[in-house]
C-alpha cells in the first residue's frame, strides 16, 4: 500500500495543535499548508493541489469554519482530519446543540432564537433559573460568556446589554461537577473532574474549584464514547455535566482542546497507524492511565513526550502481574478487561456531507442586523464580538505582544504587569488567556473585574490579528 501524502493545516496566528514531533516515525515528508486569512481561499487550494496532499490534518478555528467548508468542497479528494463534519461542533454552542439533537444525546434542555421577539417572548413565559450563553465566539473561557439568570428581568437586562445572537438559553442543571473526557479512536485516554468551589455553580477551577483524575464514573465514559462515535471523530474532547440527580449531560464537545503534548503524540501515533493501513503500530493506551499520570505534577507532565505502554501479558502461572482489580460500574475488573470493553477503533471517513452550510449555517443567514423588528445596533461591544478566533488552543504571540496587550488595559499598571511576567511564563500567560483567565487573580490587586477586562482585551487582540 502506498502511504498517503500528509499535510498539516495551519492558520496564521493560530498556534498548532500538531507538528512534526507528534508524527515521529512517519517515513515520508509531511507538508505544511498555511492559511493566511483575508481572501486566501484560492491560493490555499492551489497549494494543496500542487503539493499533491491526500490528507490534511488540523483543527479549524470557528472564524474560519465556513470558509473551510467551501475549501473542502473544492478539494473532494482530500481527506480532512478531523473532517469538517466532525468539526461542526467546534464552531459554536448552537452547533453542539444541533449535533446532540440529531443523535439524541443528552444535553440540558436548550432554546435557540434568531428572532429576538420570539426569544424575548420565551424569556417572559419560561421559568428560572436559566443559563444564558454566547453561542459563537471564543469558547472555553471557563464560563466568562456563560451567565446564570434568576428571573425574567435579569434575563432581559442581560440580552439588552450583551446583544448575544442568537439567543441561547439553557435549563440550569445543579451539578456535582463537570468531567472532561478526551478520546482517541473512540477510546477514552484521559478524563478528569472539575468541581465548583463550595456554594458556587460554575466549575471554574481557577476560581478555587478543584480538579482530579480519580474514579470517573462509567456512565460518563460511556456517554463520551457515544458522542465521539456520533461525530465520527478521530480525536475528541467532551465535557459532561454530572448532575446532582446522577444524570449525565453533554455541555461541550470539540476536536480543539487543551491537551498535554504526550496526548497529541498519542493522536499522531493513532493517525499514523490508521493512515498506514496498520503498517505502523497502534498505540496501546491502558484505561485509567490518567489516574496514575495525573499524580505527576503538571509542570513535569507538560514536558513528558512519547509515553508508551506495553500490553499486559499473563505470567507463567496464568496470573496477571498486576492482580489489582478496579471497581467500575457495578463490577470489578482488571484493567486489561476494560481495555477490551473500550477498544481504540479505526475511524473511516464518511462519503457524504452531513452538515452542509446551505442548511446549517443559520448564523450567516440570520445575522443580527437583518432583523428589523428590533432596532438594536450590531454587536459591537468588546464583551460580545461577532467573530473571534474560537477554540484554537493556542495563538502565536510574543512577549512584546503580551506587553502591549496588557499596557492597553486600564487598571493594569506596570507593577501588576511585571508581577504577571514574574508569576507566569509566556506560554502559561497565553494558556491562561485562552483557557483559564481566572488564574490572573492570583496576582495581588487583580480582581474579577480586571480579569474580565483582560479577557475582553484578549478577544479583541485576536480579532485584530485575524481580520
Ligand atoms: N446548563 C448549565 N447548568 C449549570 N451549569 C452550567 C450549564 N452550562 C454550563 N454550566 C457551567 O458553566 C461552565 C462553562 O460552560 P460551557 O458551556 O462549558 O462554556 P465555556 O465555553 O465558557 O467553557 C461549565 O463548565 C459549567 O460549570
Ligand atoms: Mg467549557
């Protein structure tokens, strides 16, 4: 079998989920193709053709999603990994919801309105509390664009102010915790709890919540597998709400997420196995490896690469080396038995378009400004940008960029800025900006209000870069 020609799909200003180091051992050259934003479609397509690429690997940020659906159509013989259909959920919370509706996956009851009058009417007759989210825009800010509203007045005041569009309203689910599960080939490879601080509803670990890797329940892993299969995802992350009622529901799912480098290595190994038709070795990733790896300090975990595991082999007397059993579901298992229950499967591309934009891109068909029934300006304020470089785990910026970004924030003086640079490395600062802005409140004098300003500044900084 001839090996397919691989290429990495990169976008300017968007840091890379994968690079060559994740595909160690691939015997042929891996190309890279970079999208430069602003009308770069034609040139990009030409370059992919010229380089004779068969498989383009990489995550597409929300702001480029629709453009890449067009690009993919013009490159029918190129396989995108993950496919544009798999990445449908990356674009917006609305898309996550529509995906869940289609596959009958449990989510909190959700209402989406493009018609503001209908939306407001709903707000007036529904019961509270409810959760309001901005559907499209930077996500994974650990709840910075997620609001709990306790009454109709609060809900209406919020939409009058924020002008989030569409109106996206969800039942409030009292939760024990939410659980992030990462999967490769539909097999869970990492999972952890995020618990809210005492008395709080938001599971934002940077605000005093906690995180741990122990004993993620079976119904959570089973749901995550089902979601990954529905999305036909080569790799996947799923946030599952673990309700106080014991029920599980999906909060978020995507192919773009923060992952330790060793997890990206595993994805690379898995893809090389799949794309080589089995010629290259499939990684063996034992179930619950995360319970043990999670004991390692994260600063060290971040540097660990190419972690491999051997398979369990029975010893001479038929016993297993490790005779420890694990309680899971209603029973006790050896880990290798669970590995059989959760196989790492080969994901084959589908041969049809599941979410064509003509049908599913509601956002561009029903933009805010086209609704005449309400005289409101287009979304302008920093809290609610119309576009943002969403879901991309990282963005390329240097120390000078960060300095400039911080200097423009009123209330953030040079002393505080200096403390930020003392407390965090550049990478950590970017990671905090993307995934964990509350971490800045570790610095004396940086309170919630200032954190929000930092988030807004970061959002508009990214917009400036890509527009
Ligand atoms: N319907 C809900 N009921 C209760 N809490 C919720 C609900 N939706 C979200 N949350 C809380 O808000 C957090 C952020 O919501 P999420 O949808 O993940 O948005 P983000 O993109 O900001 O991460 C979740 O981790 C969870 O703690
Ligand atoms: Mg989230």
